[in-house]
C-alpha cells in the first residue's frame, strides 16, 4: 500500500548538504534508452516495473513531501532505503531524499537523488545525479557500484522486455 505520510518542508530539505558535513563528489550517470519518456518515467516509479529490474519496488503516492520506500520484492516487506519526494514534475524531473531505512531520520545520512528525463524523439536521455553522500560510507560505495547496474537493467527491460542475466546481481 502506498505511503502517504507527508513530511514538513524542513523534513524533506534537511539532508547532508544542509548539515555542513563534508559531502562526497556527486555521482552522475547518463544513459540513453530506446523508449518514450513516459515509459522511462513509469519504469522509475511503477511497482511491477521496479520489481522486475531492481529486486525492490518503489512505494509512494508520488506527491511532493510524501515518503517513499524502497521495499524488497522477496516478500519480506523489508524497506531497505527510504526518503521523501522533494520535487516531482512528470515526466521530466524527480528529486528524492535517500537513506538506509535505519538512518532515514538523520539529516547527516540523507542524500539526494535527482532524475532528469529528456525526450529525444522516440527515445529518452535519463540522467541520475546522486549527491550529498557521506564520503567513504557504505551508501557512497553502494551507489557508485549500484546505479550503473540498476540503470542498465532498466534500459534492457524497456528495450527488450527482458532484464539482464541474474549473474549480474550475485
């Protein structure tokens, strides 16, 4: 069931960058996908789509200030990552705060993910920027390894209807 608990504006803007703590360099990844901007957008937020290529599903009502959860699709119902929707402009831009569930209430642990989608005729340019990461943290390391694999899997699913082989995720 989507989470609809809305946060106050200060809750969703208090991230690592606002604490004065040092931040790692931004992680920036751009990928071109042979699918419409609407299909790519849907691939980022649709429960069944995210389950198919991410091993988690994203759960929210997708309104500014609302919480979002990144829930394991193994049936456990465990939320691994969570945050709030900071900005949403379908199908062009989305900004979320992002932290491990156990650290989601600590602004020094909250990073920011920005998705920008640009329609290129029938195709889409998707840029993901993950910023305000704690240098050397488990999250920082996971982001740098994880996003290329996740976005490549999204691209494969949208273009071919199939995800990459399971060996990628082992």
